[in-house]
């Protein structure tokens, strides 16, 4: 059996929420969503159109229930501006995550996002 081990500096152990199995974090909007666009007709096809919502898509479900969710200690605001990608903590009390200058991501897929 494989073991997944999360590591953190001891002085930060109580500063961050602990990892949670993603299957325990399924959003209520997804749980409440119908599998069918036309809820009165339970057929996958209806009037020649697909009658299934994203809830019927196995890869989407697998994405939501697999692995672990790493929560942050506060809300993080990510905004694309004329100056590039801006990342800020909503409460501005802690700075555990920062942004890199666009020059630091040249040659990576992040270059396109940073230059928006």
C-alpha cells in the first residue's frame, strides 16, 4: 500500500489547515446538480440533443473526488491586470504565497497568463 506524506515546518503546523481527502470536499452545488438537463426525461439523449449535465461526466467526478484538497488559511484573491497576475491575501495579514515576476516564468505556459 502506498503512503502519502505531507510535510510542513513544525512552526507552521498549526498555521495551515490540514489536508482533507477531496471526496469529503465535494461542493454542494455539484451534489445538488441533476444528471439531466431536462429533469422530466431520464434519457441520455432527448430530442436529438445530449440530455446529460456535467454531473454525468466521469472525468469531472473523478477530478472532484480524487486525491487531497490543500486548504489555505485565508482567502486568496488572484486577479489578471494590465500589470500581470496579481496575488493577494484578502485579509493582508499573512504572506505565505507570492507572485513571480513575468521574467521568471519565460518559456513556461504561465508566461501567457502573466502577460494578459
